[in-house]
C-alpha cells in the first residue's frame, strides 16, 4: 500500500471515528503501524494510546501485541483497529478483549477488508488463511450494537477493488462474544 493510500485511509477512518466519539476521548489504537491514524486522532485532541508489536513511526507506540497488552484498570472511550482484525489468531478472544477495554458504552471502530469479496481468484487464494469479513462482522454484531457501517474501496500493491473494505462502529453494552 502506498504512503498516500495509507494517509487517505487513515484520514477517512479518523473522520468516521470523530463522528462517533466526543472530543478529548481516550482512544486505544491496536496495530498502530507507522502511526498515521494515531497522529490524526491526537491532532484532533484525543488522548491516544498506540500499540504495535513492531512500532515503526514517530508516534509514541507501546511495543506489544494486543493479546499481551495489559492496561491495568484503564478503559477507553474508543478502541480502534485498522487492517488488524483479519489477522487475529483467536478472533472471538480478540473481540471480547476489545469489548472489555471499551467498557460500558465505549465505541469499537474497525476498518478492515474482506478478501472473500474480491472477484480476483489469486487475491482470494493468497489470503484464504485470514478471517473473512463475514466472520468478523458476525462476531462484532454479537458483541456490539452496530451504530455505523459502510463499505469502501481497498487498494494494495496495484490491486484495487471498490467494494472490499468496510468500516464498522459498534457501541459496547458489556456483552462479550460467545
């Protein structure tokens, strides 16, 4: 994904988050990567805790996996993950932890893609070991009240499809995926 694509995608996701959280919110970003989303959210006045197993940007990021991350008693107004959920080793446990960290009435914000939606057989075959959008959305809908959803385009290394990606926003009511 080009740097321009990363910035554009982060800006779109940050704008969606801004429509659903109040100013000055505490936000956890899972898989911060180069810090594009975290930087945008912090610039908008949010307090951002960014985690990534291999931090590689200028934004201060805790070097850890989400599974190993321990915030103690801290909870967040929003837990955000961009291009992360489809990689979760244990999707149910990952979403359950997101729900716990969002706490009652917290927001979970997901920007991801469904490789299975592609018409390109090679693209699908190369990603068949990842979670599908259908599975991710099934678990998210069991754990959160959906407050926003949209499909949007996805670009990766020359491949582009206008219907693969999605943004999901859900409000936590304390339910844990089962």
